[in-house]
């Protein structure tokens, strides 16, 4: 997901039950060979920790030759520790699909930013509505802003400082990977609505916390990035599993041959998923991997 608790309360369902699930997880094309996993609200517990059960299941999957792909709204630097703890060597999806990063080689293999001109228009528009709205700009794996409000944190800002703090004009000259607007909920709601109305055709808008909106290139989606990664590993769609919990996981869960939504996830996601996994605080990823991937190799 994004980094947060769902805005939509989960609807009751039986953990691990199908939605219904297809009888063959491989969709008739053989066993699952690639699994894309969201981080916050999915792989990580609510306290942001990685459970031993999830780590062991992923280790078993990689030992069996299954490609494990972390697919997150986070930038590469905020995924690094988890990635190394899991001893992965695969590509990862960052910024909701705006970036595909090759961490072992320290390079980006795909980048779909919005133009600097469009980003500047959105920033000026938001600042006219509220001069105090916090503007955070991510360019590849760097964070730029003109001020930070500790009362409005992101998962990344809890652990990393900005790479640059200064006038927005100093860095709004290059394409922007992700633009974030942060403000107290009552102040952000009208900004969100106005930005959506004015720029809906030009950008994709993703919601995480009620004090944060994330803006990316209009074609950015985890599904598009996952498709690219699957092609690079020569894995057909039918042999891809995607696991997520929120609105920014909708695309990849729907695209994958086997789409999985967490029990703690958003109602909209659970409606379109093939399978409902146990909650993230109950090792849902490990249980789904064991039942639909590891036991079927």
C-alpha cells in the first residue's frame, strides 16, 4: 500500500477464503513463479516490523527459484533494509510504479516521472489555496522540500532527512518522480478535491493518510511496473501472484494471474481479489505463500 491504515473499514470475510479463487493458482499455466508483495499493511505488521514467519516463507520461496518482488509506494532508500534482510536480488517497484529499481546493481531500469512544468503548476495551485501546505518532492531516490512538518510524517520521513531544504524554484526544474502534498486533514480535503478536479486528466492521485496525497504521472500504476518486471524475468501473467491491501494495489492485484487482498485491506480491493489473505498482523503473506505457492511447486 501506501504507508497507512485504510480509510475504508474492512468488510467481514473469512481469512484465507477464496473470493472465489481460481482452482489452479497458475491459471492453467503452471505454478506461481513470481510474487509481488506490497509492504505497509501487507508484508509488514501494523508496527512496521517484518515477522519471522513472513521472512522464512520468502526465504523458502527464493530458495525454490521464485522471484519475490517488493512493490511499494516507498522510495528505494526506505525499502533497502527490508530488501537486504530478506536477502533478495530481484528488481523492486517503488513510488507506486513510477520507478523500477535494481538495488544489487545500484541503478534504475524504468522511470516514469511527471514533467517539471506540470509539477510546478500543481505546487503553485496548492500553495494559492494554502500557503502552508507542505510540498515534498521525490526525484529518483532523493527528497526535496522547502520545509518539514514533524506533525505530518511519511514512513520515509520518520527515518530519513531531506536531501535538500530550500526554495522550491531551486529544484522544480527536472522531472518529478512523486509529488506529495501534506496538511492537516481539514485543510487538505479541499485542496485534494480542487487538485483532482483541475488536474485529473494529467496525473494519478493516490491516497494514504488523510493528511497526505501522492501525485504521479498519469500512467503510473503498480500493474504497469509489475508487467515490465514479469517480462524481464520471462514469467507469464498467469504465473504471477500479487498481494496488497490498499487502493494503490488495485491495478497489480487485478492484473496478476492470482490476485490477493489482505483481510485488513480496503473493501474495493477485496471485491476484485481472487483470494482474501489473513491479516498482516497474522502472518497473512506467509500463510498465502505456503498454501498457494510453496506447497504447489
